[in-house]
């Protein structure tokens, strides 16, 4: 099984994805992934004035992770990924004011998740969580205006209609990690 965890900054994607992977005995992956941790900040600086170039970097990490997912699934593993196609397209659509690349040929080459779980939280709760996060950055904070929050939610809603998301499930993330993982496992069993 291939599961993607998506949502706005501060909803708990990484925390829930890791806990769900432990609960399910799954492999946890993330985009951009550990392979890129040493160069990510440098590339962010290089591409700070080119949203489209930045989009291509992030999409290249999705393609790279998709190759890893295929291999793991071929070995019978369940894979849970923190962010995939949806986040890359939504955030770059937003950052470029709709001038992002559509990347249809890449989309068609990617492995479609069995399930995409979209975690939702009200803006005030995202603000609170991001304020407590040590790794929160200025880009995360750009998503905390009402206008940005509304637009990003709308874009997730629109992009989620695409086949590349697989079965799309929205989940209210206002609960403990333990309860959310239990709830998601029930949703996965009943789908």
C-alpha cells in the first residue's frame, strides 16, 4: 500500500506520517527526502527568485522518491510519504500566482498513491503549532495570513480532484497523535 500525507504547514504531517508508519510497520519517506538535506537550503537560495526553477527542484525530489516507492512496493512493503505531487503543485501554484508548470508528463509517470490523507486544522491552530516549532521558517510563516490560508485550502481542494491523489480522504487533525493514527487506520481499513 502507498499512502501520502498532505496538508498545510503546521497541521502535523510529519508527526502523523511517522507515527502511522510505526503503527502499520511501513516505510516512512519524505520529499524532498534525506538525500537532499545537505543541498536543499543552498538550492532554496539559488532559486529564491525563480519559482519555476524551484518547482522543478522539488518535483525532481518527488520523481526520485517515486522510484524508491516503486522498489519498496515491489518488495511487498507499505510506504507512507510526507508530501508528494499535491504539495509541490499547490505551493508552487500559490507562490507563482498560477504560473507554475503543469508537468503533465511527470504526473503521468508517477506512481499513484492508494490513498492521500489531507490533514486539516484551522489557521489559529496552525499558527500556534508553527510558533512552537524550532524548524519553522519564513516560508511557513507566509502561509499564516487569512488570505494565504484560504487560497491554499482552495488549491488543495482543486488539485485533489486529480487522479494522481488516488483515494482522497480529508481528516481533521485536531486530536492527539495516538487518536489520529487510530482514526486513520480505521479509515484505511474501511475504504
